[in-house]
């Protein structure tokens, strides 16, 4: 391991001491990143922004469902299947372990989970980047990356999802480079966890499968057996999810029932969808995507923008029945597609994807005066520094046969763009993917700087030269 040769002392009485010391030296960067990130997040979650002090809206829903799962684990309740269940089971586990009245249990749990993201992203970058300065820079930036720190101060799913996604991605990268089935299995286990938290990771799996088929299985050492082994834990999670879904609703489904509602927002561009009482036990429930609400507010203020909502059926959609009624949602979707046509739907998708970076301050900070300006500054800064460079990086490094590890990072960002284009985007939705975006942007900047430097040197020598974007440090 790195730096192991510097350790020369061996204790005859403690034969394992030297091995432990060498292991610590070998993991010194990830360990330092974890400890630094943990210190930042514990301070934020315990002293500045305790999650227990912000239990409202989505956060209240997660806590309420977590306590219901803890108190009445076998009780069937239709609305319990509307959202993915992974995050509220995490809340239930924290309350069970530390006591339901513990004032800091959730703060500590989310801080620890958030602290593993920088070292995981560093490990991914170390195996993906061809430039030695990129991995430590990625890790160091993420220690203090405000959007990831801030979301850890709310009881939301983004931080657990990001941690599970990066652990899954690291296992996949190791399988691509080493060809070991155990790495594929480990990646699949964490992919299954991520699926229970936010099923959108399934789209990344689909994109990866398409890329793998397109290059005829020549994506590093990744073979069909690795993909099948990795999918086994995901399939088990989906099977459990389907059984849970049926238990709560009596209907056939997978993880959750809110996908068609989100699709209605994305294909109709309504700012609010509301279900009304139907006399069958369903009450008044409504949802409003914060990014759409902010777009609507800007349109009311006549703010000059080059993209607008332009809703097909009006800003508000309402119907009698259950808020998770997929058949009702799809009727609205079909009407919107018929009314807007292909060009209108493409315009919607462009707006949805642009909302990852523009026209909104990430919620929930957008709703709090004391945090709004900080969140807005980070949104602008990260957009200016990383948005264009990461998109350029997708085209530079999407070379499955030549640079499979960087291609995998590009696949994640492509899946984010597709998810947002189909449904809707926001700064909050983008945040779990920021480490991939930062990696691609820094790789692009490094490539451009070295290319420019070599061109200048070559011009002085009367020749031309430049680095190939296809190369990567896949053996790292």
C-alpha cells in the first residue's frame, strides 16, 4: 500500500501491529476525509442545523412513516406505499436504536452517513481519473460542499441515497477493473439499498446495460456473469418491495406509487396537483414541486427567462380520489402529450433538465430566510464552475472500451439528465450526483489545461501534441 515502506518498526510481541499500521497508512486519505467530513457534519447537525428542528413537509412525512413502521409494522396503509420506503425505515431504525425521544439521534445518523460520501467519491475518482491531483481535490471539495452538508441537516432521502449509490458505484468500478464477482455482488447489495431509498437508480442500471450491449460486453472486465450477480440483490429488494406494495395497497407494483404523479408534473408542467375527497376514505392531498413553484413565482413577477413552464392544462390540476391513482395521472399525461405535441414535450424536457442548475434555489433551504442566500450562492457557483465542464466531460470521456471507469461516471450523470428530463429537475435532485459532476468537470479542466500546455510547448518546438481523453488510470 502507499507509504507502507516508510514503516520499518516491527514489534515481536504484537505481530499484527505492523499490518494494522500499514493498513492505516494505506487508507490515510479516505480516513482523513471521513474524519474531516464527520466533524463538519456533526457540527452542522448538532450545533447549527439539527434535523429534529426541521420536521415539517417532506421531513415530517418521513418521520411519521418511520414511527408508524416502528409502532405498527404489520398495519396496512395505502399511503405507506406512495413514497419509497428506504429512508423512513432508516428513521425507524435510528429511533429504535437510540430512543424515539432522543434529541440528536437523527442528526448523528445522517452526519455519519453523509461523512462516508467524500471518501467513497475519492475512491471512485482514484480508480477513474488519469490525473493524480483530481481524487484528493474531489474528496477535499466534498468535505465542505454545502449542498451535501445542508441536506444532511434535514430528514430527507438524498444523503442516504448518495452514500448507497457511491458504494454501489465503487463496487462496480472494482468489478470493471478487476473482474471479481465479489465486487459485483457488493455493488449490487448497495444498489439494492439505493433502490429502496430512491428507485431512480434503476434508470442508471438501464443506461449501463444499454452501453454494455452497445460495446458488445467490452466494458473493461465486466461480463454478463458480473451483471447477473450484481442484479441478484436488486431483484431481491424489488421482490420484497413488490410484496410490501401489495400488502399496503392490494395492487401490483414495485417500490412506490409516486412515479406517475411526478410524470404528470413533467409532461404537463402543472405547478400543483391535488386530489379531492371522493367519499371512499381519500382526503384532500396536494403536491407542488419546489422548482416549479419558484418558476411560477418568477413568471408572476414577469422575470425575464428563456425557459417557462407553459402548462398544458393550467397551473393547477385536481381530481377526486387517491393522490397515488396512476390511472388518473396517465389520463392527464395523455391529454398533455396530445395538446403539446412532440415539440412541446421536448421543450418541457429541456426546461426540466435546466432546472438542475437554473431558476431555483434548492429546497428546503429556499423556504428559510437564513439559509436561502447561502444555498443560492452555492447553486450559482457550482453551476458556473462545473455544469458546462461536466457536460463536456460526458462527450470527452464516454469511451467505454478505452476508459470504462470514466464512462461509468458519465453514465451516472446521463441517467440524472434523463430522469430530470422525463420528470423534473431541481438543485436538490442534482445534489446526490454532484460528486460525479465535479469529477467529470475536474477531469475536463485537467485535460484542457494539459492539452493547452502541450500545444504551447509543441508550438515552440514546431510540432503538435496533446493528451488523449480516452486514457485513464483504470488500474488505480
